[in-house]
C-alpha cells in the first residue's frame, strides 16, 4: 500500500505496530498502482476489499501471500 501524504503514511505505519489485523478498502482502479510513500507491505495485510474490476493477476499474487480478498 502506498500513501501520497508522507505524514499520514508515517503515522499509520506506527499504528501497524499495535493493530491486530489490517483490512484495507481499495478502489479497484488503484490495485497494482504505486504512488507516494510505501505504507505497508503485502505481508502485513490480512484482507483487501475491492471492486470486481480489479487486476485479477495482482489479486492472485496477494492471495498467494496469504491475503484474503473480498470482491464487491
């Protein structure tokens, strides 16, 4: 996951140290895109909720890393 606002990314990185699970809601057009500062690695994500038009190849790679995918 990437964030364009560096201060927000740094604050949220600190929060990752205390949360039990990381569930992210991602616009389907943003799956696989990189912009800004790295916020979290795929291995830190427990679940991604995104649209059915998301890049299925990227989603498969994420599932292979153990990330649960929910398409809506």
